[in-house]
C-alpha cells in the first residue's frame, strides 16, 4: 500500500499536467461539458483511494479517463430510473468503443476541444472565456479579472456557450479539410485575442497579465504540435517575438517603456531565436497569412541590436504586403508610424491624418497618440497637446494613461 502523502502528491501532479487532456477526451466520450467536468473530478477523487490501495497505474491518464467514463455512466443509470430519456444517452456512450491507451485519440481530443470552444456559431464574446475555462483551466474569477467583467457575467457567457453547443448539436471534431481555413481563422483569432489581453491589457492598472499571454503561447504550441499549419506557426512566432520584450516594456513602477527606449539586454534571446526560426519556417511554406507577416515585422525589430539599427525600409515593405493582402485601418496606422521612421515626421503625419479623416480610428487612442508624437517632433506644440489630450480621453489602461500624462507635462 502506497503512502497517502505520496499518492496525493502524484494525483495533484497528474491533475496539473493532464487534467485538460483528460477533460477533452471525456467531453468527446460523454458529449456534454458539465457531465465531463463532473466525471473528471470524480475520477481524481477516486484515484486518491484506489492508488493508495492498488498502487499508481502505469498510465494514469488512461486510468482516469476510463474511471471518469464509467462513473458518468453509473450516474446516468441512477438518473435513468427517474428519467427514461437518459436511457438512450447511456446506450450511446456505452456503444462508443474506446481504448484510452490510444495516444493519438487523446492528442486529437485537445484539438477538438479548441475548435469546439471557438466554433463560429458561438457568440464572439463567449469564445475567449470558454476557451480559457475549458482548455486552459482558468477559473471564472481569473477570467473576469482579466477582462474587468463580473464573474457572474463571465459565468453566464460560458453557460450560454455550453448550452448552444448542446442544443445546436455543434460537433466535437476537427473540421473537414474544406472547412478548415474558415474554422482555423476563428481559433487563431481567439488565441491571439487571449495573448493581446495578456501582453497589453485593454484596461486596468497593470500593463501586463502574463498568465494570459503564457496560456496563449501554450495554446499556440499545442495547435502547431497537432496541426502544423503555416499560419498557426506564424502566430506562434508572432507571440514568442512579442513576448520576448515583456520584461523591458515597463519600469520598476509599472510605467510603460516604448520600444525605442527599451533596454534590449532584457529581451528574451531564447524566445527571439525560436520565433525567428518559426518565421523562416512559415515563410518558406508559401502558404502563410497576416500573422506570419506580422511575425516577420517583429523579427526585424528583434534582430536589431539598437533602435537606431532597425531596418525601417524592410518594415515599411512588410506593412505594404499586409495592407495589400490583409488591409485594415490598424495596419495602415502602423505603416504610417514606420513611414515616419523611414521618411520623416511630415510623411508619417500626412498618412496618420488621412487615416483619422477616414473616420475608422477616430476613437482609437493609439491613432491620436501617434498624431501627437509626430506633431511634437515637428515642434507643433499646440497640436501635439490637443492630440495627447484626445488620446488620454480615449484610453482606460493605467500605464498608458500615465505615459500620456507624462508626455503632456513634458510639453513646453
């Protein structure tokens, strides 16, 4: 008989390491999120007693999947005594032959779960919370804090999303080949939204929420491991290259430090090396998209020893590619900033003014901040002050507000 403390330590270690993979398989086998979560917790509870008596199994994950499945079937049988509609469900679950030692099935289940949580039929504001809850095992309270929502609001979105999956019969599967481009786009978008909220929080006092960006990178690695699509590789590269600068993006007081002013010795060289290699891999496939081009831009920054050594000509050229094939107002704004670095503040300011005149970024604080910075470089103090004040009025992020307030105080 094994020591209780040893068994508990092993159960906790397996939970940390494997619980999301086990849950993904149980969802596939049981066809219900809530039933699978209940089965998952039952299996781990039983493991403490059984493993102490019988010893720790050779394949703990397979044991937990099998135990959870049978526990769920027992629970359904008890309910079926009072609700005959449960009988068909029991027959369906029991009829699914399953060998939990099949590693390829267990691996595929994680990918199925990601695609299910990011299904385009689900509300856009529910896809990220559902992914964080079911795939990343973040609590409702953690997700609520990350997005400055109440736990009740986040919980409601997750409940509605699960109900939609159940009632609409959304299949728990990786899409067919012809569906993959549209569906993969949705998954990549959700992962990058999670990363961005961690890398540069949209509101609140803290600039970074590293747990979120770390989770997004973990999801990106999982996606590349299970589905090595060029754009998935490009997204992982982009996240790694951006994350490599995290330690340099704020000072000891939590104030924002802009790219040109960052201490590049603080950049994570291992992430840069891996990210640059992934960029070359994705570009070499000739089947890349916008994430890969953005990663290529980040690689140019990462490979510059100093801010002055940055190849702004190459960056403008890459933004030209983005704007030609995947146009957006934000891409146009970033290109304008790069243009100012290459051709001077007058050229950049003209491009920013044209974007603001079009109206799409009128409420985007970074557009007004770029305009303020360029006016300031040109010595137009009154115009710079008005633009900085407009940017300040539009941001809810503490570190960015402090940065803009400091820039206002620095004006003559």
